[in-house]
């Protein structure tokens, strides 16, 4: 095993002291150096998890980044307390990847580590107290008050107590003052108990005593012995039914899951007796949390167009590391992916398939699981800590050679990646906005593949402008799929003018006549409908009809969203919620009305317009549970739901035979947004949601409701004219210096005091202006939302020249400036957030 600069074995062979640079999960700009104790010298290696003391009390899990013989000059190195494993959890390629990510995205490697490791692999330290063995209450010069005496009495009966235990004993919430007093009086000792969060899943099993299983005569004797004990006999017969040891005694070794007997309603007390008498024995084994499923190596039959695309991709990979697959919705990109994954796995490489959201994951996973079985792992944020650790360990051990996951799966411990596929590569969900590292998973995946000398395939019906730009520059290979798979036809688009229907009194509960007619027609034909509105809740806000007062969040500069279910108003930024007011707090009027459309309100309107229809809603509020997405999609896929209302979750990857109508409620809201990408995002969302319609032989219909039907973008979406739309938008971006022609950074300044936040923002802005690189500097301006969670926000935008080393130099100097500012008294509590590629 090698360090980042030398051979570990050579260093270990030396006589001088050994030191390790340890990556810690804290926002500090460098690794900390610790001394390696002699007894741990042979157990240490790059990527091993270790326990170290950080500061006076904290105990943290760190990852060994380097091993060397140079002691730190600025402080005395503390010893590593312990090594947590016999094999590294992290490999050198991962550490290089973390270092690149920290440098590129202007954060610290510890923040990357914190995001990368499942929390089940990070230790928690919990403060505990114990009696000081030298303390004697009778001879102590310090008197004890009643609460201190009560706590010491409780401790006298226990070896240790947690802070939580102390709170229960004393019946108070804050016990820190009492703990501090007892420490000063030398009555107690405080220590940190370290706990490993990950715990494997253990299964209890039952089997015959080994000698019995191998001896048929002994088994016969056992049955004679229990013949007058029907409950015990029933258990033994059930065991033989499940584990036929008469035919094959070797089967007894694995035994039978104890749960099988309890589920069959058999007597557990009789089972205990059989174990006590030595007839059966109970043992435990560690099992996977994921069901083993055999893949059947399905022979995918490609259409001539798909086969041509596959061959072109392979040819492009001979010259390019990255290829963009531009395939219209429903063109069968998944079948192409499966073929390419099969070939990579047969060649002995690992494969990573990135999907933007869990809603997609649940639908595609079943399809992939049929083909790849238990060699495929799934990794996403709805998994428990233990499940994520099992996938991590499965990749380490080689159990999972193929992983399907969301953006966090780029951190898994791959050691021989051959292919990375990024599906729906244009999706904004690939961008991590908070906390650090604020990375773009598509871009990071390309870098990860480069580190492994692997190939990257980017797939989309509406590619991001950056990817399409790179393809036109010949930096990426470019492959198209322009025909839908099978007999599926592209949907027919129709525009519904909201204002015209309103004037003619044809608008009912926000639905135009055309939209209502098409939904009714689909229901009559026993077909399904998708309704898209990218805003959850009942309505964006409530307003007073007399004075126009709008309830706002107490902690953020935003109006509260009205949620009819629960009769409350919520802030979607900080989580603040309150009951709906009965009257206006400004003028006292009781005339309060909901303004605008949310998915909850649309669901209610549909139930009034189509009372016979079965309606479901898919948004963040209905899919919070672990399997919320899956249950909704299963209901819809099995035909138990006629109309599915949803946010952008329904725009991606869903493939249902019976969906013939897609309704887009408020297309204008997507268009008019203060973001240079608004047009690009609108084109992508409208095209993607439209692609859910008519994915089999029947042609689908897409209804776009708008107040501005003359907008050119609608014609471009309807004709699928991506290239002309791209050329038009890129002309604007080049003229006003926007990506991909420049590199953008957003620097956000936050503080609870408005003037301090503004002063810090201006101070940093002026310092940035002095950095000697080619750039455009905008701001600082109050954020679009000026306050979130009681923190005032100011933003500066930097547009950097893409040539030369302007980016690296600016980022490096910016981080030094921020570090200098944060040691100044005035700005110590100010948060400076750097977001690279922010939009």
C-alpha cells in the first residue's frame, strides 16, 4: 500500500516515529497530523478509519490520508487512539477525488469526507460521567447542594451515566451547570464513550445438534422421545419439512430462520425446551439487508436505431472519454444502457448508473434488478444508515459490481470503474446546493471516471447546454436517437389559452375547457392522466381581499404556503408553520382567500370536476416516507389511480402504458423566473413531462395551459426543435457573458444582523476586485430571498475567464481572503459560502 508520496512499508521499517495526516469531518482547511503509537504501527494504512481526539473533548472518526515521519511544527501531535478496521474503507483514488472536489468546489476535504461517508461509518461520541474514585463526601471541602447529592447517589448504584440519564434523574432539561460544578468539586469524571453507529443485521437460526443430523437412528430416537409432546413434535416436523436433513445432512449446517417457526404459529416455549434439552441449537449469523435475487442475463433485442446508436457510442469511446447520447423521450435509452452495462461487467469492470431522483430510482430499479439480480446495489438517501453501509461494504468486497444511485453514489469505494452512465444528465437534481461540498454530480462523475480511466455516457432528451456545447466543440462524442422505441408515436401538443377561457366564462376551477374535455375522454376510455404543477401545497399564499395583506414567515423573507391538509401555513425554506388565521392581522377583515395553484388545490379541484376518478398526488408532502414513491407508482402502474397530480417528480423516467393525456397547468410560471437558465429549464421540463404521454402504440396528447400562447418557446417544444432553441439562447449567453462561455461563482454572505452582513459582503467584494485575473464582478446585492432562518443574505456573482489558470488562481486567493476575514472580530460570526457553478 502506498502513501501519497512514498511506500508505506519502507516508512514502517524505519526506526523513527511515524505520523499520520488524518482527514477529519470538520470544516478546516487542512488535514491534522497525529502520532501513530507503536502498538498500532502495523495496523495503519491509507484509507483506514481511526479514532482521534480533536480539541479538548471531541472524539472523531478520521480517515488516514498520509503516513510519514515529519512531526508538525505548530503543535504537538496527539496519538491516534485506535484503528477501527483491519482493511481500509476508503481507497487512494477516493482520497484523490475528495481532494479534487475540495479544490474545485472551494470547500475543505473534511466537508467532502463528511458528505462521502455514510453516517453509519462515522463514530459518535457521547459524554458520560462516573464517580471519581478518590472523592469522599465526608472529607471534601466543597458542600453539595440537593441536586448534586441526588445525582451522586444515583451514580453510586451505576458505573456510568449519560447526560440524558442525568436529566431524567434530576427532572430538568439542562444539567451542564451541575455537571460543571461537580467536576470542579472533583466529585465526578467526564469521559467520552465512543459508539460504532453501524450494526450488522443479525438473524437467529435453529438447527439440529450436529451429531443428530448425521445419525438417522438418533433422529428416530428423538421423535420417539417427543411423540407424546405434540407441540415439540410439530416444531421438529416443520423443521424437517423446510430442511430435509434425512436426504442431505449437510443442509443442517445453515439451519432454519427462527422467524419461520414463529410465523407458523408454533410454540416458542416448546422451542426453548427443545434447545434446553440439546435436541435443537440456536445460533446467529450476519445477513444482508437486501434480498438476494438472481438476474437472468436477459438478451436485450435492440431496434435497428438502437443498435446503430450502440455501435456509434462504442466507436466514439475509442477516441473520447465522454459521450453525449441525445435520445428523444421514449426512444429506449434504458435498453441501450443495459447492453453497455452487461458488456462492461463481462469485461471485469465496475459500473455506476446515476439517476437524478428517487422517483426515477424506484421505477427503473425493478427493470434492472430482473437483469442483474444481486450483483446490483442501489444507493440513495431514503436508505437507512445501516443499509447504506451495507452497499458501501458490498462495493468494497466486490459483491456489488454495478450500482444504481443518486448523486451521493459517486462517493462509493469503487476501485475499478469502467463505465459511468449519467441518465437525464440535464437535471438540476444533480446539483448539491447545501451543505458543502456544493457539487454538480454530472461534472464530478466525469472527473471520477477520468481518475479511474473509465468512460462516461451522458443521456438526455434535452441535454444541458454545457454538455451540448462540449459535444459541438468535439470535446464529447455525440450520438442521437430520434425515433421512439417500438410503435410508440410522439404526442400531439395543444395550447389552451387561460385568458380566452376566462373571458368566455369557460374556466372552471383553474381548468380550461380543452383540458377538461381531454381528461374526461381519457377517463371514459379507461386511460390514465398526468397533471403537472411545479408547486406543492394548496396555494402559494393567502391574501386579504380588503388590504392585500399576506402572511409571511417569521424567520425568512417569503410568504407562507397554504396547506389545506392540516389547515396550516408553512415556510418551505425553514419549516416554520402556523395555523391559518381567521382574520387579517393588518385590517381585521375576515375576507382571506387562497391565491395561486399548488398540487393540493389541483387535487381537490379534480375531485370536484371528476368525482368518479381515483386521484393521487405525488410531491414532497406525500412521499416523505421511505417507500412513499414506490407505493404511489405501484398504485398508478397497476391501474388503481386514474389521475396522478405531481411536481417535477413526475417529469422524469416514468413509463406507463396507459398514460395518454398529460396536462401542464401553469407553463408561464416556469418561464418567468429570474435566472439565466429559465428558458433552458422551461424547455427541458415541458419536453420531459410531455414525454410521459403515449409511450406505446396509442398517440398521447399534451395540453399546455398558458396566458401567453404566442411565446416562441411553446412552438419549439411542440416541434421538438432543440437545436434552434439552443442556438437562440446561446447567442444571448455569449453576448452577456454567461456559462458555458464563462465560469460562474456565487459568493453568499450571511449573518443575523443586516448591517454586519452587508458590511462583510462589501468588504469581501472589494478584496475580490483586487485579485489579478480576468473577470466580471457583480454585486453585492441583497439575495432574491433576503432572509432565511433569521440570517440576512447578500450575494456577489463572479464571471471568470475560462482560459488559462484564472479559475484556479481566483479560487485559491478567494479562500485565503475568507480565512483572513473570519479571524477578524467583526466578521467572526459571518458565514461566507462559495458556490461554484451555482445555477
